[in-house]
C-alpha cells in the first residue's frame, strides 16, 4: 500500500508537495504555541456539543431508540455496529478527499485552509495532550491518511495555480485537464481511504485498546 501511495505521488510536483508539508509543519507549530488561546473557544463548543448529545440521549430513552455509536462496546470487535462505524468513517473521509481535490478549482483556497486547519489542530492536540495522545488517535490509520492528504492537497494546490496561470482562452482546457486528472486521483485514493477506515476502527482498538 505504501508503494501505491508512492505511485500517487507521481501525480504531483515535488516542490508543491514539499511546500504543503512545510506549511503543515508551520501550522503545527502555530497550534502548539497558541493552544491556550484556542482551547477556551474549543471548550465552549465542546460544552454545546455535550449538551446536544445529552439532549439526544434523553430523547432516545423516551422514544426507545438506541444510538449505535453511544451503546457500542469498544472491546467488541465483532459487533455489526463497528462495520457501520467503519463505513461511516470511510464515506466521511472520502467526501473530505473529494472536497480537497476538487476544491482546487477555487484557486487553491480550500486546500490551503485544509492544510492550515489540520496542522493547527494537530499542534493543539500535541500541546494539550502530549505526543502519546496524538499517536493513540492517529496510529495506525494515520500512516496512510496523512501521506494521502499531502498528495491530494498538493494536487489541489497545483490545480488552483494552473487555473490562476492559465492564459486567456486556454482556461477551459486547463480546467478540463485538471478535473480529469483529479478524478483519476480521487478514484485511485478510494482503496487507501477504505483501508484507513478499517484500520481506524479495528486496528486502533486492537493496538491501543480504544
């Protein structure tokens, strides 16, 4: 699978890939340094989310409906609910991959925000929880997800740059070429996203007991 990732990397320019990785590292450093500013805002949003979750649980008790995610036993790897969670993770991550790839049509704005946002959040997690929290949240599936993210973000950024640099009268052809290449990259990323979803819901629990 790592060889497969390496083949995908041939679809992007090396200098843009290095730029994306460097920008991600800068965002991680920013998140690490400013976590104390970010956390109070996050705490407010978390409290709101917890309130909504409690309200939902109370409603489910009244209606007799049981949320599979809430009642799921983490140690029960044979549960059919885990399959549902895996599929949910797969479709969510695949949607995000598509948004990043095709978001390049807006002159690379979306991939830039994705890179900065993910890097910043990673820095906050490291600062507040330590490296062990990062590892237990991202391994082993992160070994596939992060390189794939760098590849698709690099392509999307190239997509935006090509649109910006396109000569007058040639923009439509550049757009068609970028969309065609992006579609090939999206289809090629599907098995990686699926395997990462399986590892996230099965491998992480086996490795860390979560």
